[in-house]
C-alpha cells in the first residue's frame, strides 16, 4: 500500500512515498479465517475490550467475583491446614458454590453480543462477508463459550493449582491431569450449555437487559417448580429433566462423583447419568435450533 | 466485460413481487442502479450478495452464482448498506479493521489498511472516535471505508449519500468516482437520486416496479437525443415558429417562455433556421441542452400506466 512514486536521486537514498490508500491485491484467507477473526472480536466485545471503559466494569467485576471463593478456599487452606491434607471442598462443591456468580456473569454478559449486532445492524456487514448465517452463529457460539469458560473452567483450574501448590491436591501427575481433564470437561459443558440457552434468549429479545431477565426467569422458575414437586411429593426424579438451571449442576456431580457432608446436594437424584447427559444436551440443542430458526428467518438486508 | 449478469430474475416477499423477471448486465466502472423506492434495488443487492435466493432466473456475480458460492463471492465484494450498520460503541478504525480481517486480510495488513482507507475517505484523527459520536456524514464515510478496505472487485453502495448535506454529498460522489476510476474497483451505486447517478456513473440500470425499465451506457441513454433551447425576441413569435417547424416534421414546444426544439439530426438546424426566418423571429440566445437521465426515466415511466403518475423521491424536476 505504501509505494515509492518518485526517487530524489543523489546518494541519500531518500524517497517520496505515496501514503494514499491503494487497493489490496495480496492473498486472502478464507471462511475459516473469517470465523476465527469474528470469534476473537466477539470474545473481546463480551468482555468490553476495545470499547469504552464503562463496558468493562460489569464483566470484569463479576468475573473477578467468580474467582474470589476459590482464592478464599486456597487462602484458608494455606493459613489453617485443618483438613489433614485434603482439600476444603470438592470440585463438585466448588462448582456449586460459584454457580450463582457464574449465573450472574451469564445473564449480564451473555445476551448483549447477538442483540447489539442486530440492533446496530452490523449483522448485515458481517453477512456481506465470507461468513453466512451459520458461520456467524458458530463464531458467536465459540466466542460466548470461551467467555463463559473463563468463569466455569478458570476458578476450578486455579483451585487445582492452588491445592497442588499446598500439597493437598491430587497425588501425582496422572491424577492431576485426570482432574484437570474433568474440570475442563465439566466447565466446558456448562459453558456450552449456558451459551446455547443465552443465545436462544438473545435471539428472541431486542434488549440485552430484557434478555438477561428472561434468561434468569427461564433458568429459575422451572427449577423452582420442579424442586418443589420433587421435595413435596412422590414425583419421579425424571422431572429433573425439566429443570434447565439444575441439570448442569447434576451433570457436574456425575463427572466428579457424589459428595457427602454439609455441602452435599439437597436432593440426590436417582437418574441414569446417560439420561442427565441426554437431557442437558436436549436443552442445549433445542435452544440452538431456536437460534438457527430465528436467524434464518431474519431479514438482514433492509 | 460483464461483472454482474441477471437473466429473468424474479424474487417475491410473500405476496409482494420485488423483482419481476429483471434481466440486466453490469460492466466495469461505476454503474448506477436507479429506481424509486420500492423498485427492487435493495432486493437485487441482497441477491448479488447471496443473502437471498432468487425464486427463478439466473444471476452471476464475477462469473459465479452467489446463492451457491456465497462466501467466495462475498469475499470479493464490498457492501455499504443504506441503513446505519456500525456498532456505535466501537472506534471507526477498529470496526474497519475487523471487517478487513473477516474479509480475509492478514491482521497486520488489515490494521494498516484500516488506517489508510479512513484517511482516504477524509477521516483523520476522527477514525479513533467511537462511531456513535460521529456525524451522519462521518458515519457514511466509515461505511464506505469498510466497503473498500479489503480491495474488493465490486463495491456495492446502497444510497451512500443518505442524510448528507450538499457539500458532503459532493465529497462523497467525488470519492465514489475515484474508487471507480483510480482504485480500479467496479462500483454499483444504488440510488433514487437521478442527478447522483448522472454525475458519477458510466452506465445505468433503471429499475421500476421490479423490472428493468432501461439500461446501458450513460452516453447512449442520455446523450442520444438533445434539445435546442432558443430564447426568442418578441411576443407570440414562439407559436408561429412551432407551427412552421411542425410543417417540417420537427418536434418543438414552449417551455418557461423559451422555444425547445428536439434535435434529431443535423438537418434540424436547417429547419430551425428556415422556420425562424419565415416567422420573422429574432433570436436573443440559442443553446444546446443534452437530454438528462431524468427525462429518460420519466419517458419510460410515462409509457407504463401503472407507474406513470408517480415520480421518484428527491427528483429535482
């Protein structure tokens, strides 16, 4: 783009350069590159990066809050080694403890991206690129999942590292790697699940705040009803499948195994793990189907 | 060379027929896609981008069908939509860079080009401001910049002067002309403003009610006929001259107190000279006026009973 247009001659080697815009004629990368770049840009957008400071306050504040319980447990274990060489809480319990903050992070940070692109109509610019509706949604899914993974995978991984540093973590490299794998699996599954649900809510709402409230209600009301039914009657445990806010917690318990003690789950569900997996995947796929339907019906050229 | 070709393209939105068998060819240079609101221009742009699929007919862009090769075709197109389309909380430079990257440019190249192209459209330090704080004119420039940052083969501009004052409009049209001539990108300028197209376009496709009313090179369309405007000296001489011209089968009329003669060929000049002499009419001033695109447009519309009564918005006439 910067090309010499005239030489001044002499021995100085100085040249006058044309700084005006020139047409790009170099190699172009394809659709996979476009997906990766949009994923990165959307990820930055969710966290308020490359935007004015006020957009960073909520994601960073709640994101840091999500790490505080973990830091507290590591700190307590360092100061008061009361547990005879074992960690204060299990990973399953840690997921449960931070789930409220993770939920807050999701409802405040998640729905904004898709809605902003529709409201500002920049969606039409993205779809006038090598991206299409499917790849645009795929990029957004990856970006939001990555954002949510910061608070679903990050804190337990930090807890693992802290525990190992204090000698109360898994014994040996193999056990540590297995635990890390379970953390990534559980945290990744939760992030993917909530990403799907968040995108579904964002696809039917035109305001981020409204979508956040809708998401909160969608995750809490059915769970409250199911919880009440299971506690007060002989309703089958399969009702759990109708509780979108509780299913991921149950999935985490199945990944890390049952927990005894004061922090154990209020209800022990007698449900096959396969059914829990299928139920969770069903909600996520149903949500994604709604997103796909909404976006394929969207008129983006006018 | 044809860059976009449509044959009997038809597209409906429910009961509304947006394009009704449109056949056209768009070649190199700047082509005006002209028509009143609702003529089908935006739908056609959507089809060119591969955002919709035509109900019937064939459309090729750079030799490929955008409905099936959409991502590849769109990688070679730049698009500036009619509506506002920029995230208000993002810096102009950031959104232009992002879109350059998404169109396939490496990151370093995209960053440098975003800065250069924004300078090119007249945004210096303003490029570092969030788009939401910019004026309408500046936003239009950012939209143009993002459409050309990746050096596309074709730039599609949908009403790029919307909301601009006359000075900004002039600047924008100069920019568009430069894109088409100096930067080697072909431009499709979608507009309902005839004078804009007339000013910068090499060719024009006139859409009306979903059909192509007329198309061709500007010189062929607007320059094939011209008129002789004569300011006569003396009262009532105009009608006498018109009577004599009609006897010689020359078309003439009075318009704003002046005599307007349609110039068919060189012989018309002889007929005008003879008619003026025999009517004893003095001539204060005489000049040739080229037929404007606007006249071509209304000539077409007058022949269509369904549209004859309406004129496009923004027409100066």
